[in-house]
């Protein structure tokens, strides 16, 4: 079963429609994050892809991530509820809902704009070189997981 292609405008627009249904008072069905923290959490994946904001893990940790975590993040199997979160993705402070929502929409649109070809063979901070399909799975699966968490 292949996941929808987040690089296509149609799929990206459908994800953005789901994001637009969120409100500052949206409640999670599971987990510890509030809706603003969840949006900030989802932005981290895109920060890692587009910005030099997060340091790469050291050699040993990258080896562990590539060997034991990569497949679960980049395959097509949905995440389980309350899965463990990597430290860089933990958002403990309060975030501005509108700002985080706007940032996420911009990142999704940028992903469509730069296109699938840009991600073919692009290096991930944590997992090394990924195919565009692995990037798609990582982006789409993560967004779908958290949007479902908040009922949209």
C-alpha cells in the first residue's frame, strides 16, 4: 500500500485543508501535546529538511537511527499512538498556534514547489541518504498521524 504523494499539489492541498480545520482549542485524542505544540512538532521535520537549524546526531547515534529506526519512520506502516519521540521533536514550551500553523502550511507548499526530484538522494540529518519515496512516507505519515491525533 503506497501512501499519498505529499509532493503533489492535490495531496498537499488536502493535508492543508485538514490543518485549516484545527483551532487553538482542538483537543488531542491521545498524547501529551496541545495543538500548538503538535504543529511546532510537525514543523521540525521540515526544519531538518530545509534549514540548518538542527545538528546532526553523532556517528554512533546515526548508526543506531539508520539501523533500527529508519525503516519504521520511512515505511508505509502507520505510527502507533504514543510512540516514542526523538529529543529534537519534543516541544515542551507553549507555542503560538497561528504562527506554527502558518509555518507548517508554508513548508508543505515549499515541498510541492521544490518537487519530488529535489528529495531523491537528499540526505536526512538522522537517516543518511533517502529516496524521494522515503521522504514522502516520512512527511505524509507524520502529518497524517498527528492530524488524526487531533481529529482532522
